[in-house]
C-alpha cells in the first residue's frame, strides 16, 4: 500500500493569484504592509509566508506571533471573496480528476494532501474548482507546522491513527510542483513525483532528483506507473 500526498497550488489547481492577493490584503490590514513584492510564495506554508514577509519589513517574531492568528483569519475571509470573483481564472489543472479517480480505484493507494495551505484555505481552494476535500483521507497542512519538511512525518502519524496502518517512508509519495515538494519528505524516505504545472520547468525540477517528473498530469497511465515504480 502507498500513501499518495498531493500539493494543491500549482499541482491540483491554479488560483490566478487569488491566494497572494488575499494574503497581501490581510497583511496590509493587520500590519500596514504586504511585504516585499519580490518574495516567492510557492513551496512555502502560509505561516512561513507571513513570518518571512514581516521579518523582511522589520517586525520581530514577538510581534509576528501576536498577530499571526488575526492575519490568517483575515486572509481566509479575503480568500473566500477572491475565489468567488469572476475575473480570476481559478481552475483545476488538466488530468487531475482522472488521476484522483484512478488512484481511488486502487485498494492499495490512499489519497492525501500535503500542502502549505492552512486547512480552511485548502478546503476553500479545492471546493472552488469542484473537488470535494473529503476525497483526501489523510492531510498535513500549513496550519500543522510552519515548516514544510515537518509535514510528511505528521501525515505518516495521521495515517497510522486514521487507517490503523503503518507506512514506511518509502511508501509515501509526494506529488508537487516545486523543489520544496521534492525535498520535504527526504528525511522520512519519501519519494517525489514532480509536475511542471507551476512556476518551475521540467529541467528545473529534474535538477532536484525526483523519482519522476512530468510536464503535466494528463497522462494518467504514465503517472500511475511512476507512482508504482517510485
């Protein structure tokens, strides 16, 4: 049996900047600044994004910790509005539904999420593109830990409790679109399947040594085979 954990942004779906706009608006509302515009959000957890940006703007960790819950509450309110707007092209990425269906049809595969989104944000984004969050039996989120490399171990522990099954690290597959997705599970022995549907190219991702890399997830059979072989 294998536990297959999906990243969300750039892997399952594309929000056309809705998440960034919501976070920047929340930071302006609570801290008075969105932080540096050059900062890259991809591969980071929501909490890490807030801390990194506000440190760059000169705030210390005491001030950041005091306001972090309020920032995330404001972010979720703004995210809901951003996702419901007609203008942004929020959409599910090609091949995702077919791959989820194929994995669910296998008794020896368990679907899950590993994402930097806080849990409510993850659920909002999935619902916005017509995916039921309940399809994913296991999850580890940015609300569980600020640092992405801590999330695979959390997912493994949750699978032990929820499924009464113990997965060794090499039975954990992480599907994602950034180098952070590739590297985050290495301490537990996880394998990574990379997909170049975010801001990184196939060559960019290949340089980080995933078990396999795809331009997109449209070839269901090939991705399923890569998961089998990983």
